[in-house]
């Protein structure tokens, strides 16, 4: 007897990971968890320094982040703090929007329906990064 695989068994684990740097990575992780609903998956580092962290989106995927390293030039390593943006797919942007507002997130574009039918909003985190949340799942391949 064979069984039909569930969604987790049909979809491969994410193989593309957006990355960002933060001046205060531990505060940014806390903000992403509290304001947007990401889940803290792993944090490596001591004290204020975060060598590597992963926050996962409950509906799939996630981002990797870490602290700015002293002694690195502006053009070295990942994108400088505050220059990251991501689009996060969610089935319930209204709930994420309400959570973000309640947590004091800087809402830069309020909930609206795009001309391609997605219900979206955008917010800025304390580092200045822009997060777009919406229902658009991309086009099937």
C-alpha cells in the first residue's frame, strides 16, 4: 500500500536563503519573531555577536543573518545593514499586518490589493530593512 505524500514531503527544503547583516542582530531576531511571526531556529555566537542565525517563516523558507563584523569594508561580505528587502508569502496578510502594527513596526505601505491580485503590505524593521508580506506565491514553473 502506498500513501500520498504530504506537502512537506513533496516540497524540497529551501535552497535559496536571503541573508542580511544587522548592527544589533539579537534585537533584530527578537523583532522578526515578535512583530512578524518568524520562528527563531538557531543562533550561534557569544554576547552581542551573532555569527550565524536562521529565522524560519512558519509557512516555509526563512532568512539567515548575523552581526556586522568589525574591520570589514563597506563592499566586503553580505549587504550592509538596512539595505535588505524581502517578499514573504503568507496566506493571512491581515493577521501578520495586525501583529506587526501591534508590535510597533513601521508600516510603510498599508494593506492593499495589487494590480496582479495580491493582498500586500510593507514594513520596515529597526535596522531599516524592508519586508513585504502578501499572498502572491509567484508563477508556477
